[in-house]
C-alpha cells in the first residue's frame, strides 16, 4: 500500500482526528480511505448520469407530449 502525506489546516486536521476517534473508523487512514471511496462512487454516478443525458440529447426530439409522459409516469408509480 502506498503512503501519502497531506497538509491540512488545523480545523480540518482536528475534524479528521475526531472522526477517527469516534469508533466508526480504526484510524485516520481508514477515515480518509472511506471518504475517497464515497467520492469515487459519487463520481461514477455523475458520469453515468452524464452518459444518460448525452444519449438523450443525441437521440433527438421525443415523440410523446409532456402530458403523455406524465400519465405514463403516474401509471408506473401506481403500479397499473
């Protein structure tokens, strides 16, 4: 496993240490790794969403009116 040194302002350093001491994490490194994992997951979700948006924009104008789309969504939500 690689090592990385990070400089933090005192308030951030105190926050990280407090989180590590909370018992939810075994140490500061564990807390930072968890933050990075969550950020990676968020970035992947944003990338997938951007792909959907790009595909939608490239597919051209839709064939259904807004009212039709609302009715369809309402049916899907109600399970009918």
